[in-house]
């Protein structure tokens, strides 16, 4: 990391402390980041950081700091908008699509969501049901329902996976495409899906009932969803991993501070060897995962991020976040188990991280296959 990156970290940390932290509780309660929040993030240039090349190091710094705010739902909302959904436009959008959507995404005026999962198509997308029927003029009519869409409650458009052709059994993704679907089109309906955690992420089911989508809203060439997903999912898992590492850092800071302040009898909790050893163990693990995260970020800077690296990072960071949150909560005793405590939020949020963006079993399968 250069001197410039380190200064950028200071800048991001104070920007997030001024903008996100004072509003985080109200965004969590409202279930989404509000419009003013998106615009303020855009004004600060935080929705416009590089996805590739050497500039990605700034993104890595931002994602780590965003994770360190301790609000997984909010970090997911911002991560999906500025990275995961936006990446499809950056990677596969044509000039017209990029000109139409990216300025609004970067400024926070147009909120993005990624709508892939369905009730019967999650880890395995072969049962994908959403379909885009081709009309005589080349436009589409989209039918189907997507589930668990982060920013679903507030998105202005959805980057959506849909079948665009008749596929033989088991080959559905080679006859599917990614479409940009504006939320204001007729036939788009959102249904809240209240979750255990990730409360600021606006998770919704999004129903498309004969939504008319212009032909020029297809991303890339028709029936290319499989190769597009493979590339974009690597990036998504890198981003998820970097966010998770920041979140674990926050969790560990909370734990250390609590162990110093809380007294068992007449001595601070941190005087107990068992507690010190637990914290040290978590710290070691975080050091290793943090180094791996920096390695993955550098690979992305060099244009060399591969599926295995992205999968290992996502798997290990998400699972370790659960363990760290569990230890943090139990060390806090009953005060940590209170419904509205910061550590109970970390705990319920951490479980969602293991599911979203690829469940652990799927990632292990992939890692095994990649050897
Ligand atoms: C907090 C959160 C945010 C999300 N945000 C979005 C979003 O913005 N956009 C979007 O499109 N989707 C989103 N999702 C959906 C997410 O991508 C899916 O939940 C995920 O892909 C898993 O799919 P599923 O829930 O249908 O579980 P399933 O695929 O049905 O899996 C259920 C369980 O089966 C087991 N399993 C699955 N695969 C295997 C395997 N290969 N081997 C062995 N066991 C296996 C696992 O234990 C798994 O947990 C989100 C989910 C969550 C929880």
C-alpha cells in the first residue's frame, strides 16, 4: 500500500464516521439506506471507485473501512450498488448503457440491485424460471420473481438474470442473459422479505409480471449469462471477502475494548489468560485472512483474480466472521445477548454472509474441483 493509499484510508475513515455511523441505526430501522445517504456517498466519490487496475487498491481500502463500520446490512447495500451490480455494467455494458446508467450510479442518484436468486434457483441456477420472451420488435416481456434482492426496496434498476431462449434440460444458463430492468416499468412489484439480519440492506422479492424491456437493455450478447456470471461472481466474492475482513476487524476491536473495560471480580477481563489467548487466536486468524485478502486485491489490480482465490477468500472470511462474532458475543455475556446490542447484530449478520454470494458447501465444491 502506498502513502497515498494510507492517506486515502484516513479520508475514508473520517468520511464514513461522519456520514454512515451517525445514520446507521436509523437506516437499519428503516430497512434501507435513504436517498440523502446515497447522494452523500456519491458526493464524496465513494460510489465511483475503480473496479480494476491499480486504482482497485483504493476500493480495497474503502471496502475494508466500510466493513469496519460494523453494519453488515449497510455495507452490503453499498457493496451491491457500487460494486456487485455495477460490475455488470462496467464489464458487459455497451457505451449507450454505460452512459445511461453509470453517472447515476456513481452520483448515488440511481440505485442498483442485483436480481439473480429465485426461490427454486439459488446455489444451483438450473431451475431458473424468470423468462424474457422476445417480441416481434426485438424487445422483451419479462415474467418471474427474484428473491432476497439487496437494495430491492429502493433500487431504481435491477441487473437481472432471465432465460432468453428454450434450453435443453440442465443447460438453462447457456440460454439465459443479463438484463437491465428499470424499477419504474409497468409490471415491477416489490415485496418485503424481512430477514434475521442485514436489516439496512432492503432485502425484497421482486416480481416481474410481463415487464416490457427494450432490446437495448440486454447486457452484452444474448445467451451469455453463464460466462458473465462466472466473471462477475469472482469479483462479487472478492468484494464480499474484503468487506467481511473489515467487519472481523471491527468485531475484534469491540472484543478487545470490552475485555479491557469489563471487570470480573476485581480485575479486568483481559487479565484472564483464557480470554487473552482467545483474542490472540482470533487476531492470528484475522492476520492470515487479512493478508490473503490483500493478495486477492492485488490480483484484481493486476487483472489476475482467479476463481479459486476469490472463492477461498469469500469462504474463509465469511466463516471466520461467524466464529469471531460468536466469541465476541459470548465474551460479552448476557449484555451481548441483548437483542439490540452491537455484538448480537454482528452475530445475526455474520450468518447471512455465509449464505449470500455462494454458500460454503458450493464454494468448497468449487475449490475442490479447481484443485
Ligand atoms: C443476506 C442475503 C443477501 C442476499 N442478497 C442477494 C442479492 O442481492 N441478489 C440475489 O440475487 N441473491 C441474494 N441472496 C441470495 C443468495 O445468493 C442465495 O441465498 C444463495 O445463493 C443460496 O441460495 P439458496 O438460499 O436458495 O440456498 P440453496 O441453494 O437452496 O441451498 C440451501 C442449503 O443447501 C446446502 N447446499 C447448497 N449447495 C450445496 C452443495 N453444492 N453441496 C452441499 N450442500 C449444498 C447448503 O447448506 C445451503 O445453505 C442473498 C441472500 C442472503 C442470505
